[in-house]
C-alpha cells in the first residue's frame, strides 16, 4: 500500500507532464508552406486562386507549382474547408473540365505529409500545406489560415 | 526545377543501396530514429519517381471520358430520339484526349470520340495546334468545337455537367459540333475577375440527321466572336456567329436551303458558389430559307448536398418563321415546346457520377414539338397519331479519367 500510494502521485505527475508535452500536438493546425526561396507571406485569396486555377503565379512572380494531399487526409479536408471552400466532388468535376478544355492541370497529389514536405522543399515555386507540427526549416510557412 | 532534378539525380545511387540494405536487415533491431529516417528516404524515393513520371507526362498527356445510360419514353414522340423501346446506345460514348507538348507554350490537342449511336465509329472530334503567348493571348488552328454555347467545350463530357443531358431546346437546334479553322483569344485579368474574348473563323462540313435521313450541312465563311466575363462566382457570356449555310442538297430528299445567310446569337449566365448553382442561356437562330429560325432558352437551378445534387430545369423553344414552310411538307419542322426536368446527380465515387432524370415535354401547340417521332408520323400521313406530351426517364453513368 505504501509503495502504491507513493507511486500513484508519481504516475499522475508523469501523465500530466505527458499531457502538457502533447498539448501543442493536439492543437495542430493547417499551415501553407512554400519553397524556402519562395515568398515570406501569401494571402488566403492568393492561395485559393492558385488552387482553383484562377492564377498560376506566386506573389513573388514565380510560376506556381501546387501540391495537395490525397483524399482522406484530415489536412486536405481542413484545407478545403478553410481555403478552397469546395467539396472533393466539386473539385473533381471542376478539374476534369479544366483538364479536358486545356485550361490547366490539377495540383499534384502527394500520398503523405513527408512527401509533401520534401517535394515543396525541393521544387522552385512550390506551394503546399501541412500539419504545423510536421514543419521544419526545409520549407517556409507563408500563411497560417485562421478559421 | 533544374535544381530539384539535379538534387534527386545525385541522391539516387545513394538511396537505392541503402533501401535495399535496410530491407534485408531485421527491422525490430532498428531504433525509432533509424526507422523514421528510412521512412523519409522512402518518401523521397517516391517523390523522385513521381517527378520523373511527371516530367515524362508533361510531354504527352492522356485523358478520357466515358458515358453510358438508359432512356425510356412514355411514347414514340421522339424526344431526344428516345422511344418506348430505347436502347443503351444513344447515351453511350467513349472519348480519348491527348495533349502533346511541342514546346513550353505550344501544344497539339487531339480528341477522338466513339459514339454508340454512330456504331462506335471513332471520329476525330478535335485536332488543333495551340500556342499561348505570355501576354494572355492564345491562337489555335485546326478542328475545334464551335463555341456557340456555355457548355460547348464540355458538350460530351457528361462527368463535367450536372444535368443528365444539356437542355435540348438550346443545344439541339444547331445540328453540328466542330469546325475547321482558327481562333484568337485574349484573357484580360482584373483584380478578382477575368474577361476572355475570342474571335473565330473557319469552315464546317458535316452530316446531320434530319427528317429521317442523313443530310449534308455546310457552313461557309463561318466567323464570330464570344466574350466571357467571370468573377468565379457569376459568369456572363455573349456570342455572335454568322455563316452561309447549306442544309441538305438540291434535288436530294431534304433541301432546307443553299448558301443562305445564317446568324446565331446567344447570352448566357451562370452562378456557382459550391453549393447553389444556376445556369441559363438564351439563344436565337436566324437562317434565310426553310431551315427553322428558333428562339430558345433554359434555366437550371441545382443545390449540392454533399454527394447529391438535385436540379430543376425549365426550357422553351419556338420557331419564328412558320410562314416560310406554310402548306409544304416541311411544316413538320415548325416547333413549339416546353420541357421541365427534375433530376439529380450523384457523385458515387471519385471521377464517377450517376444521374437520374425525369423530363416532361408539352405545349407543342399545333406543331410536332420538333420531335423526330412526331415528324415521321406526319410525313407518313398519320398526323392524328402525333403525341402532344411526352415523358422521358433517364439513368446515366459518367466517368472522367
């Protein structure tokens, strides 16, 4: 009993400490990332224009190369909620029309967050999005869209 | 791009042996850190492979579209050529589009389409060269879609449309689709809107079904212009085109006039906020001679509710030159008709949509309603058998890839 009672607060402290460490991860948010040589900031409207084929230029004049995460990824849903404001079904039909009328190509789909990070870090003019907790200095955060 | 390729090329020989080596080792012995590094390397390999495939794809790109469906009418009036015993052929088509990059801003576009109602004969629907200038100007030459309607460019791409079929009142009176010639387009980009203007000119020589036979349709000295303004929510469109038109042949079974002055005028409007959609077009055709001068319009309202988009369409067509055919057998071409459609599109899986549609047509007045079955009945001497309403049920499956 004495041993246990001594251990319980210890476990609690450990659990609390773990929770405190985890809390920044729990509040993971969507960030718009660009190539390290890309613009320092970009507006939500500019990102939206690139992802809805209304513009093909980054704010610094570079030709934009857009990447997106595969359907089913929670960051993709978040991106579509906050930025494009369009459903996956709408985007599919929209891009099939754009492609078949020669107006443009959809963003290249990356199957994972690490794939997204490495392709954005190595492609000039690249723009993509990530969970903020996965960002490191190989890419530049250009926007943290607020809901 | 050069930079990234160089980097990947340099790291290729290093990654492969490491990955091979790693997979031959027992993984549990790896620390989490090493496992993470391995995952990262694998990701980079994937990325590299993707980029290599993409650069190969940038030169040649293939896309396709497919539709099939079943239509059944309550009588043989012939709305959209449907009867009580419809088959699967009419709505079935397969299209393949290839885009070949010839330079950074120049490409060749080919579109081949096989249609079920043409015995699946493959036809070159589009075949043009395009050059885009950095200034926003684009020139094209070759065989292209006649840009008369808002949906002209996506006319046969069912997956790109909400409807089970484009409203017949507006889309059917012009019996041809693609012409041979050239066009020049310029896009003016404003703050949050854009205006595209296009001038086109060429020649069209094709065949069309009319009064139960196949007739030649020729549009000579065809030219026109379109203007399209959009703020990406609302779109307004205007079009004017003219030509010298010959439909049928002198002494042939059908002759609806040779080298007659023909004009086309159209206005379009659309709204799409991702949830609500609205589309409307108003068109007028004026052709000297017996070919029908028609005014037509439609309006569609739809609402996207996750994967399902119910829609309502009302359309109307009326010929304005019935006096020119008075007392001749060509009177069967007189048209007056209203149609109401209720349907929905269901995005059942990525790139595949299914559509269900009920269309009711009425208000033919003393005409055949412009419906092929009714026209045949009159020409066969049975005007009493003409139907004065018709209902059409359609199930359609569309895909794009």
